[in-house]
C-alpha cells in the first residue's frame, strides 16, 4: 500500500504556511480527509488513497515548493478553510453556494454517487425513484458531505427524509447492516472498498442485513479546495494553484491518473 507517514498536524491557531528563509523552499500544507477510503484515508499510520497518490504525482512536478500532506477529520478541515487558517483540503466536490469561502482546482477524478439499502427496506419498498420513494426513511451519510441533489436536500429540510451522519464509510455501513439506518448515500467505489476491507477483517457478522445498490445518482468531481481568505498568509496561492492545475492536466493527458488508480486498486 502506497502512503505517506502521518505528520504532526499544524496547530489550527497557526497558519498552514511555514515561513521560508531565502535558502529554503516555501512550505505549503495541504489537508486531506482522514477517513474516505479508498480515496483519502489513514491506514497503519500512513496517509494513503487514490487522491493522495494523485497529489503526490503533482508534487513531484512542483520542485519549487515543499508540500506537506496532513490528514484531518473532514468537518475540521472544512472549518479550517472557512476560517482562513488552512490553505487547501482534498477532495471536496464543487459546492460554491454552500461553501462560498472555497475555490477549486482543476477536477482530479470523477466519483459515482450511489444509494445502498439494507434487505429489510428493499423487501417492503419499491425504490425506483430517488428521492421520492425514500420518504420516511433514515439515510446514512458521511459527516460534512453534501451529496444527493437538490430534491433530496429539499426533502430533508421538509422532514420527509431524515439524515443520520457518521464519520466515515465503516461507521455508516455498520449502522446500515444492523438496521439502525435504512440506506447509505456515498460514492459507490468507497462503499464497495470498505465492504471488502470489512470482509477481509472478519467484521461481517452473518446476522447482519444484506445490502444492495438501489439508485445510481450523479457523477461528482473531486477537487483540491482552497481558501480565498487570508491572502497575506498564503502569498503563493495563485502561483501554486496555476502550477497544480497544469500538472493535473498533464497527468490526465499522459494517462498517469488512470494508471495510478489501477495500480492502487491492484488491477
């Protein structure tokens, strides 16, 4: 498994930029979701995942910067950007209305959002139309994630659907298989990956409810999100993002992103 040793996170009260001496490279701290396998997560003390591998390949093309990747709980990472206490975080979806403090890099990777439900719900419901057929159900989601579409958000606001948020795929899947939630909304590959890991670790109790995919929703792009605040703390912002975007485009053209995904997933 490719990965980076987890560094000590900078103090939230301090800017995520270490002042560079004339002889040193500017240090750029990028935060990463610590619990979104297989995209960005910590395993055996190392930050790893598909996005982490992509960002590492970008860093190799930016020798004029010293880049540190630091894992963080997703909601905390968002808060650091919102307060202007951190420069960048991966991998948010583009949500300009909900996160006006954030700008986005070149898209790095497409993710397929899907709904998985347990056998009890599938047996008593016809789940053909999202989100109308899910009225009255409890939907699990990752804390801080904004997925499901406007109609789903409207149904939640109106109380027709309830949301039960938990930190990461594993916690959500355990609740779903134990019948504490009815369905789980997340990226398809993330769900399948985590189920596979749980199976290998012997965590799928035979009494747990079986799961099945019931709806395929949108394809979402994952980005490097960066703050628009505190320009004096991040004077490198424009140059770094321009070079980051150029590197992502080069990786796409060369096929290296697809190669990295295949290598990471063992294909």
